[in-house]
C-alpha cells in the first residue's frame, strides 16, 4: 500500500471525515464511480486510518460502456474503481443496479421529455439509486459514514449538519443534492468540498492512482453523444411525432417540428424558422397538442414559479433567500410563499423577472452559501 499520508503532509485526512469515534475504530464506505474524485476520496479515507470499503453501483450495460470516456458506473469505470481499491488495499464490491436505474432515472427522463418538461436525471439518480441504496448497503456493512466525491461541504451548524456550496464555485454540485434529507446528511461526508479540482488531481497523482488524468464524467452518463432526443425516441417512439411550431403571441403557424423531444424551454437554436423580424425562443411546449410555442426573449420572463415535492434541510432562516432554477444559473433573490419541505408545494416569487424557467428543472433555495432545500418546477407565471 502506498504511503498516502505523504502525498500532502499538510492535509489531515481524518479531519475531513468528521468521524464519531477514533479513526482506528471506524469504518468508512466510499461510493466509487471509477472517476478521479471518488478515487481520491477513497485514498483520503485510507489515509485517515479507518477501515475502508468501496462500493460501485453498476448503473447501465457493462459491455456497451466499455471503452467509453467521460462516463461513470459502467464499463472501464468499474475496472478503474477496482484498480484503485487494489492499490490502496481495501475491499471493493460491485452491485448491479441497472434495472433500478433504468426504472427510476432513465424511464423518468424519457417521460419528462415526452411531457414537455426538461429533466435533471442527476438529481433523480442521487435521490434514488445512489443515496437510498448506498445508504442501506453502508449501514448493513456497519459503516460509520458514507463518503462521496461530490463537490459540496457538510458544515456543522447550530441545529446540526448543514449542506453548503463547495469552496470552488466552478465545481460546486450543491444544485444536484438539494433533495438530501437531514438523516442522510448526518451520515454523509464530502471530503472534496473544500478543495479545488486541480488539487484533487494532484493528490491522485501523488497517490499513484491510474485514473489521475481521467476526464470528468458527463452530466448525463447514459447519453454518451449528447443526443438526448435519440435516447428518448428509442424508448418512447411517440416523442418523434411531428407537430406545429406556433408563435405564442399571434397563434401563427411558423413551421413544423420533428417531435417535441427535440426542444426545451429557452431554446433558440434548431428551430429552423428563419426570416423572422427578431430572434425567437421556445417559450412553451404543449405535449397534448404536440405544439412548440415560440416568441421573443421577453416572453421567457416570469415572475413566479410553482415548485412541488419540496425538501428542506435544516431551519428556514429569517434572511434573504436566493434560488437557482438551472444548474448553471446564478442564484437570484426570491421570496417563498408556503411551507418548504415534507413534499409540500410552494410558490417562488422572483425579485426581478427570471428567464428560461422550465418545468421539470429543479429550483434550489439558498441562504448565503447554505442549501435550505428545493423542489421540482411544475409551472410558471
């Protein structure tokens, strides 16, 4: 086993896991996707002095994924995870969750597109196979915590553990973890939340991990070429039904499309309706009539959004709240109407008109750097 503690003498690996008892008496289960991030978490866990067990969930077909770059949880990624575990000297288990992943994530992804929504499968995956099933396995293995390679921070606050944005804003993944429950957060550890990606790769190199230079995984692992529509039409052929492209303000038919699965709210490219006096964007998708409704950018502006199936993490503070309505959007000031959490629906009121708010995406609520919860966008007004 390599001398992991020597790869960064100034890094106290044990402190990154906030273990409830001495490291030598502790057991850490690490969720290993095969990427560099979770591999470094495993190396840090080994350096802490705790017993380490690695778990990989095989989420889709091994053979189809072999040789693919920038994926996770299949093919060569499983081999990479196993190699890291072998090098660091701890047990590693692979569990086949392809069926559950297909039902809970991929099928939902297709259904959302078919209904005119814009899905976020990474959140569905965290809510389902990754956290629910990994939690059960980690507890059955007697682990003191479950560690992952997500770039977020778990901070102990006055009311218990809090979920905070990563220190490196370019790597922050808090948007995808808003549905984490308080019980889960108490058990989870995110040792990379305070590190920049460059430092993580440096640690991987110093530890001699074979995937130190491996490319980051894609946002959507089961769409290898970025062609979402192809995946959806293969699963739901009716998604390729042609329909009209209609001007949302005048009702005028401007053209015909090849299926609503090719469009999302806020989209400008690919409309194929040239000759208009101003740029047009998708402002609404009517799945029942297979209509794609377009209009100028001003028609994308909304003042509120209905948010359903909400989750809350910790107490709601008496301070200004902000919200992200897309993973790459900047947080904007909002006001909540209704009680956030326990699956309840709330109304999100924007301080200024917000653009490109799409049903199916998540609205994640922040108080400064802390994630206080969020839910699914059901509609806008």
